[in-house]
C-alpha cells in the first residue's frame, strides 16, 4: 500500500507539472454546495443540513471553474467527488479524487490538453516510481508505449462496433462496452467523441452541424474504462437555460424539492459573460488503475470508500 500511495503522488505531480507549464491557475473550490455541484445525476448526491438549508457534498467544481475562466483564462482544481453509489464493487467508490480543468478554447485544444495531462502523469510515474512499479509487478513497457495523439472514434462508430452486443444509438455505454472498445483498438487510450445530447450534461455544447450530438469526449483507458469526461461548454444564455430546464438532472432536482433558483447565480453569469470554452474531469483513481494494470478500483488508494466501508 505504501507503493500505491507513492505512485498516486507521482501521478498528481505529473498533472500539476503539466498545468504549471501550460499556464493553468490552480483554484480552491467549495465542496459543500447546492445542486450546482451535481455531475449529471442529482439522486447520487449526499444531502446534508447546511444551517437549515438543504446542501450537498459536491461531485464536481465545473460550474465554479467556469465562472472564473473568462477572467483567468485557464483554471484547474483537485478535490474529492462524493457519489452515493449503490454498488460496492470493483468499479465504484463513494469518494474519489477528481482533477478538473476549464479554459478558453475549443474541442481540438481540449483533447490535446487531456492527452498532455495523462501523458505527463504516466511519465512521472515511470521516471520516479520504477522500484514501486516493479514491486507491484506492473508491466512498464505497456506504459512506455503510450503515444500522442490518442486513438479516436465517434460515439456513432462505437455503436456500430458494439451492435452485436445489443447497443443502439442513444444508449449510454456501460463499463463492459468501454472495455470491449479498448480491446478492439489494441488496449491503448481511446477517445469516444460526439455523444448524443440527451445522455450528457446539460451544458455540453451542441455540434453546429448536428444538434442531436454534443462536442464531447470520454477517454477510455485499458483496465479502468472511462477515466475522463470532457466537452466544449454552452455559453449562450438562452440555450443554456433551455437545456437546463429540459434536462433529466433538473427533473430529478424538482422531484427532490429543488428549483431553478439553485442555478440562478450560474445562469445570471451567462447573461453578461460568454465565450467559447471547454473543460474536463479526470478521475485519479481510474488513471491509477490504468497505471497499475489492475481490475479493482478499490486497490488504487490507501483508504477506499464505498457503501460497505467508512473509517
């Protein structure tokens, strides 16, 4: 376990080094929020009584980074993401470390930043933790072969490859689908891009040529599956407001007694500000899982937390 902690430390160092070299400013963000800290699914948020108001443990700092981005250009943060996962298995944790970034830029630049961050993380582990990797019997040649640019396919192409498994256009991809796609492409990092709008976060920007899809990408890694979720962001107020109130996430919020007022500060910001920007969230434990070449996410941290364990 000491080796795992050291490897995790080097992965974080590699991410931080990339951000420093590319002009990203680290931001301290809140971890007690309203529904603005939700990541697509309000029902998995941990509720708490915040001085008589309903609050939640945050799942993402995305919206908080977004409102700083126009003034700072490139921002990032690191912190815990809390999810009330009903499963205690090799795939899910109730608390995990999330690295997030937002910047003024487009989809192409976004994928380049993700590739650069992941490559830097892996390179730091290879350079600093050879002893620990050997102790854990990690195949380091597999990691040394990682090259940019990463492989890319569209969601539509992915559905075609998975048709024999019963996957249809509009379905969300499950973990076993992700692992199958990675295996088909030679067990290397793989972007799946341009998902259907209806299954993604409300502020992912619609594709100009096909509004049924969004300019989004999930990075799938061998062993761990989806390790990064990313997209261009919608910045036009009217479109953003419409997408929010029509989203499944908002319907869940209303069912829990919430309202549009929880997003008032965020929406009001986009009445006055609006530039093309993009961002992502990188799950540290999923990257660690890939680096170690292991199937069980619970073995990627010193203190794994799920519904069956709390210290």
